[in-house]
C-alpha cells in the first residue's frame, strides 16, 4: 500500500466519475460563478472543476427551491459539477467521507465551498473522442502558417476593437488566414442570450474560448477582442491551448483616459446609472499579471500597436 490508497470492501467499491450532482454550501464572500474553474478536493481525488449547471438554491429550511444562477456566502444550492479528471466517490448518503468534497479558489487556495455528492452523471460515458485523419497541423500546413490566438484584453475604450481590426487587415494583406472574434459582434448571435452580470461574463468568455479553439484547430490565426475582465477566465482560456499558441495582449489605458475617449457613450450612461455592471465603474477589471505583450494606447498609435503585435507574432512563429 502507498499513501492515498483507499481500502474498501470487495462488495462495496466506490464509483468513478467526472460529472456528478451535488449539494453545495457556499462559504466565500465572492459569489459562485458557474463556468469558472475551481479546484475540487475529495478523499477519492483532486481535479479542476466547474459548476456546469446551478440547478437551484435551497432556502434555509432545506425544502424550498429557488431558481438562481449564483450562490452567495452562507447559501446552499444543488448543482451539476464537471471535472477535468474522474475521481472515486460514494454518494454522501452511503458514505460521508467518500461523498464529501471541498471547492478551492484556483489562485488563492481558499476553501470557497463544501459539498455533498448526490450521484454521478453518466451522460458522457458513451461519448468518445473521434479520431480524425486530418489534424490541426495538416490544416495549418496548407495555409503555410502557424495558428495562434491573439487575445486582446482591456477596458472599454482602450482601443481593442480598432487594433484587432487593423491586425486582421494587415494579416490578410500578408495572405494570412485569420478570423476576428469581436466582443460586441458575438453578442448579436452566439452570446445574445447573455447579459453583463459576473456569471454571464464568465460564460461569455468560456464560449468564446471554445470557439477560438475550434478556429485554431482549423489552422487559423484567431484574434479576439473582449474586455475579458477576470484573470480566472483568461487563464481558463489559455489552458485550452498548447504552450505557445495563446498570446495575451493587454491593451492598456487608464480608466480616466478610456472615460475621456468614451467612443460609444457607455461611460456617461454608466455614471448616470443607465448601465449596470459596467467594467471599471461598478464591475471590476483585473489587469493581466504576465501578458505576452503590453500595448500602451496613450503612447502608441493604432498602426504602431498593430505592427508591434504582428511583429511579435511573426517572431515566435518562425
């Protein structure tokens, strides 16, 4: 035996699953955000985890169910949880020790929730990855390019969309195959059902990251222009890609500068209370800590900014 081994009766073996329904007791001052990546720790294993669906919140009596898309401090709820890797478990009703888990913040390590597993979800057991003869490298080879993700992040008004548009124009002029995913444009289709709450912002970035991954797999150079205010979701996006494929570009301009520019009049509306959950005013923006590039749009023109990003892209692409 080695440390971490679990001794169980031969006629009562734990189950093995990467999805399950669970009751959660939320402990953090920051609200639960479905789609955000947490760390799940249990007797039967440890894995990255996301709340794939928050089914309902439980009132204090434990009986009444309230529809919700988040949980606040000291609230109970029932949710579906998806793991990056399967763990051993027993339903909490059968074995408290094997059915209990903690959720931790991925960056701080703080315990943000405790949970009790109800049962496993076997919906994905018969879904397997289909091996294909044509892969990402084959698609990139016929385009004579190295696929990359250029992920522009920054406050509204920093210049992301203008720079992204110019990058794509310059790439097309160089006969590169690219696609620009713009934050406003995707909300007219793919993400038109999402608002601007923290939970919706998390889901917005999750969908965009998965879409960008498909486009990169097609061999494209993908440019994304989104505020993407939270570090956790930008890290989630980065982790979808192979090392070196994801280029995080911080389009930097102070709140004062962006508010002075205010090309769409959004800051004025936010200050007047006409727009809620506006990044920089009543919703936070967390600047990147280690981006591949920082573009200061106070000192650089749009042309200079686009050229700097393309220069970096070409330098690392060989």
